[in-house]
C-alpha cells in the first residue's frame, strides 16, 4: 500500500512511512539495469566505483519504514556525484533517468496544495516517544494526564511547547551569564523563531552556504540571542554552548548584533533598525531574478524563500517602508515579513510616538496581510499563517504577530524588558513557571537536539536532491548550466577586464559619469551577475544596462535593470541583500553624491558586511553648477572616506574610470564607490594610467629626472587637470614639479612604505592638494608645510566655470598657491 505524500510548494516535505510506491518501482527498474555482478562477500562494505553501482547500492539500501524513498535516491545520487569521472554512456543514461525521477517528484511537490502540518515521523519510533514522556509529565502534568499517547499531533504540540521552554531558558542563562544582551524580544518571539527553524525553513547546517537554502534575516538585530540559540539547537557548528556563554564578549562568535562575517548561519549584518527589511527584499529579489533566468518548466534550480523578523522600531524607520513598497511593486511573493508587535520600544510604549495601523499601511502598499495572536504561545495559528504565506503567489506576505516582550519575566510587557539582566528572584520565578527549577544553567533537554535534528536531516536530503536536479539540468540545458555555475563560482569570465573601453588622446571629451556609463555597459556583456539601478536618475547617472531589460514581474523578471524610484536608502539596503545572496550577483546603485546622506548607514553596512556593492555617485562637486548648494556635495567625500574598508575612487578621466571599475569588480568582498563628474574632462589626461589606479596613488608627470621635485601637486577627479596645467606653467619657469593622482586614498595607504615614499618623498615638504570638496583629511598627504585647496563652506548656484572660479579651482589659483610655497 502506497502512502500518499502531501507536499508543499517551496516547503520541505516531511517524511512519512513508505512501503511501495510508483516511485520505488521506478527506482527498482533503474537499479535492476544498473546492478553489476560481484563476487564480494555480502558482509563486506561495498564502495561504489561507478554511477551504476551507486544506483544499485542505493536501491538495495532502501528501508521500508520511517524513511522516504526520495531521500534514498538522493543518497545514491550523492555517491554518484563522486563517481562521475568513471561514468560510461550506459551509466550516464541511468543517472539521467534517476535524476528525471527526482525532478518529476519535485514538480509534483511544487504543484500540490501547501501542507505544513506533516511532521517528520519521529513518533513512529516508540523509544523516541517514550524518551519525551517523563519530561512532558514534569512540565505539563495536567495535559499529559488527559493525553492519548497515540495522538501524534497533540503529542507534537507538547514537544514543541517544551522545546520553546528550553529556548527561553537558554536566553535567560546567556543574558545572566554575560550580564549583557537583549532578552526582551528574544523571549517574546521564541515560538516564532523555533517554528521557523524546526518546521518551516530549509537549510543544512553541515553545508551552511548551500545555494538553495531558505534565507532568514533578523532585522530586529538586538534580538540576536534568539537566533544564536536556534542556530545552536539546529547543529550549526558556529554556535556551541560555549559561544552562548560568551555572548557579547570580545572576539566571540555571538556579538551583540548579528554579523554575517562572524557567525555562520547569519546571512546579513543587522542592527540599525529597518536595514534587515531592505536586505530581505534584496535576497528575495535575487531569488526571483535568478529563478526567472535559469528555471525551466521541468526543473527549478532556484527555488527558495526569504523570512525576515522586524520589530516596532523597524516599522518606524523610513527604510522599511521604502523597501516594503518596492517588494509589493515587484510582487516578491516568496518573501515573508514577520512583525513582532509587542508595543514597546526603548523609551516606553509605542503609543508615545505611533498611532497608525501598521497592517493597514502594508496592505495599502500591496502586501498579503495575516494577523496572529501569539501572546499565549499559539504555534498552530502561526503555522497556519505560514501555510497561507506559501499559498500566496502574487504578493509578499506580512504576518503581524502579537507578542509579549520579555515573556515569563516580571518585566514582561514593558520597555524595561528590552535589554539588561534579570534579578535573582525574577530568574527563580521564570524557572518555576516552566518547571526548570533544579536545572543547571545552559541545560538542553537531549531530545530537543534530536527534535531539531529531524529538520537538519531533511535539509541534508533536500540539498542532495538539489544536486541531482542540477545534474539533470546541466545535461539537458548545458549552456544555461554553465552560466549558472559561473555565477555560483564568482560570476567572472576569464579575461572579463579586456572588455573595458580603451581611450586615446583623440577621443572626444566627456564627463567621468559618461565614461562610467560606457564601462558599465561593456561589463554587462561579460559579467552576467551585473545588476542594479538608480534612484530615479538613470539618465543623469548614466547607469542603465542597455538591451538587458527592466526587472518587472510578471513581464520581465529576468531583467537586470532595477527601477528603485526616489528611494536611495532602500536602494542601498536592497543592494546589500543582492550582494550577500550568494548567487554571484554584482549589484550597482546610482544617485547623486550629495544624496549619499540618505543611504550612508547602508553604505557603512556594506563595508561591515563585506558586501561588494558598486556605488555610482555622480555630480561629485560644486562643478554641477546651477543646481546650487543643496545639490553640491562638499563634506561628502571626507565622510565617506572615513568608512572603514570602503574603496572610494575619484577618477580624473576615462582611463582612471576604467581602472576604478577593474579594481571594484575584482574586489567582491568590499564595497566600492565611484565619485564622478557632471562636467566634461579629457578622456585621456596625459600621464594617467589605468593599471596604476590599483595602487591608489601614482606619479602622473615629473620633470625632475634624477633629482627630487621642488614641489608636488596632488589632485583627484576633475581637478587633476588643473594640477597638470599649473605644473606646465611652473616647468616653463624652470621649476621641478611632480603631479600625483591620489585616486583612492585607502588603496594608497595600503601600499608598502617604500612605494609611498617613492610617490610622496618625505624630504619634499612643499605640496599642494587640489580637490573641490572638504579639506578634511588632506593634511595627512600635504604635511604641515603643505597647502590644501578645498572648500570649507557650501557652494553656490551658477554656471560651473564661474562657481569653480569663485572658490579658487582654476589653473591660475593653483599656480599662485604653488609659487607662494616655492618662494618661502
């Protein structure tokens, strides 16, 4: 008798008791042809040395109870994968036939009605069920006295409830031990996080970067302890009990807010409220775009969901509304946003500053809205909400979960529960409430690990199934598979840099934003991961990929141009999600440099998260002219240069723009920012070098020959040509003058001391820097005796040449300043 499987599209299918099914019959047919004679002892372990033997062994190992035949197929395919080098035409056909079985089963799973209620069939193991009996009697004596032991659904409810108790006790123990941390949100949302990790999400802790895993983002990053506890129970090696004991300690893997570079299992770095919502939108956007580009009617190799928990503070930050508006506009239906509605922020009740209906706001944006009252720990209601979210195919889902901050504590329901420790009496009472009185800190019920193991085992099987589908895909769609695998590697075709334009002295003048646009479009043809857009300034920024379409569902979800509208902050946060998705995407985000103020926090998080976002910021100085001081950046270069790890380039011409793109694309673990001019400059300033941009600073020209220069003129961007023009005047007067381009401070600072000494000899103290921005930071390069030509006031409205003249950015003023130094 075959047992019917009820699968959920996009949800893990929970194991059932299997005897014989059509799927098993198919495998029997395949394996009967695959088996080869052997004289080996029946008791000896058999190591497959071919795909056909692997299939046969997988078939013979099939177990009739408590194990899905599909999982055994995947196990066989895992072995097959290690033997592909020995494949023969016959075994290749057999392997493809087996992969086809898996693909067919997957299609049926995706098209059936969503059912989350099926559990991994642990309770068929009576020993496992008995192992819970005493623990449940201890915790819930009344429920157990009326419980029928053969009612597995009710029994699972009690097991889940006890697992949540353990989660909460680990939270309390960690905060008390560290004497720091944010327990309030973690205690209130324990049921939600536990359910996601135990019953909803697909992941494999032994392979935490598996591409087709579900993504989870904790936008309310102060609740990081909740995620750390779930990662520990789910067997992620990055969080052991000792790590929970080191919460917030220097150098620990459990910092105060989640950091993707510190703890495996953390997808993005969050903390500043609302940022995670935008990151989650970026992750979901990446899945939708890649799925549209690579999935086929008979096989989906990109098929995962994104979950995000946000809090009241996130709902107030503007970035969350910007991002949520775009998510609905883009119809990102695989995105589920879970709102921890506990009515508290640090200062007190949300009534102090908030009176709107958050659900109504998201509904107006175009989200599917579900409300769950979890104040009494109603897991069933939340399960139904997740099922509903997975059934939605046209909208992202917003689940409003009403919770109690600091649940169990005397401080529950108040802002006092947000952070900090609990007094001894409070801890004692919390333990009494969940029958935890006599247990040592950091105790984990052994069966909790086993309960969580069921989900992690499932994740392992799903990953094996995915690899089998990928094998089928690459045989049927070799070109698409090659492109997909290229993206998963790093998205870089060998020799991609040769596609960048080459400029000559005869090329017409253009702005560096113009040269940037040509670079971007040249790269788009050889970098399939290049994707991005502008905050309603695509034509002004010249940041549009021609002939690659706009991302738009359902018309063109494969498009690589993203229309962000006037939403700079969300654009940057979404770009971080795109970069950290792991699908090989290289996101770019464009706007005016002055509007970097709107997205500075996201740019900072790009650097902290090692997200290789490319920021294209044009109109980089008072040189934009008529728009006036509201649009003329002054302090922005100095402020952005101060962000650790960020590579800020201010190229002077077409060649340096090419060099900046080359370095930016090569550095996938750090963000790069190109500050580009609106006004035209030469395509090829004599002496500039594309390859030298990688050193951050270099000598453009020098007439000193074997002697040291008398003076050094240092410039960036459109002002480098002023330095060169002034140098030519001074050289005609017999002066030894060196011109240096300092296109990227951070890269120059990283160079060896001997190189920096070669470019800026310490014995040459007469130096002048020229940059149409704040003078802050330039003294480090010109020294105490040098002069900085910069701007310490806001700009002015007028033709750019007149504005430059007003603030001293002319060849004449640079020459005059240099002469004043030379005569000292």
